[in-house]
C-alpha cells in the first residue's frame, strides 16, 4: 500500500495485519456498506482495538481502502506492460488485470475520492498509458487509421465497466469477459456484410 511520504514504513507483521483488515473491509463492505468496524475486525480475524489502532475512524479505513484499490489499479495496468508488450497482448492483459481489480475491489473502487491528489495522479498516469497503448494499437493496424482514439478509449472503459458488473467469481470467467471486451472493441458486434 502506498504510504504518505511522512509515514513510517510498517513492520512486516503490521503490514500483513493492515492488509488483512483492508481485504476484510472490502468483503464486508461490498456486502453491507453500513457494516460496523467490529464486523470488519471479526472478518479480518483481529480484535476491534487492532482495527481502531490502525484506523482512527470508519472514514479513515475507507480512505485507506480506496488508496489501496487505487494502487492495485495502477499495478494492474503496469503489470500488463502496455508500453512494451505487443499491442494486442497488452490490450488483453490490461483488460484482464483491470477486471480482476474492479471485481475484487468493487466497493473500494466505488469509494475512490475523486478530489484526492493521489487518486488523480494515479488516474492521470493510467490514462497516459492507455493513450499510448491505443496509439500503438492503431499504428499496428489493429484499429482503423481514422479511429477517433479518444472515443475508442471511452468505449473501451464502458465495456470494462459493463463486464465488471457481471462480477464473475472465477479467473476463467474473468478471462472470458476480458476476451469478450477485447473482441468487441477490435471487431464490433455487427457483420461486415452490407445490405
């Protein structure tokens, strides 16, 4: 998890505890957004006081959860190597990775504070990578030369959003959705025959 510059790094055991709390918070809050901190502590297998020692309030826990999800989103895009992998491979891998984050961290992704500087910085970096990837897709002939890349990216984001709404529970289902998103983006849903 990205820590503020002034924060001390956590010991390994403390970092594991924080991660367990955040993962439990995602599970609990995605089922019941009004769940109390005590329920999150129970799901994490820690004492309520441990949660309160790490997070002063429910709001600070949700802010940390959103920051964690933001970092997972950034890492998912980075792991796909969108600037260096072959463009079609990068597109598929970005799609699959982002779907895993959006599905696995759905509550946190919905709780992202749009005005937080760190969130804005991460989203700007991801947008820049996506812009470069779509340029590479066009230059490789996977998109038509006259494609409006801004529009194509917005359609792509909408396809990912819709695919994530299906919330599959297996990696194979996520891979199927990623394939469907990429296929729809690159080949559309209509026939090529003219009437």
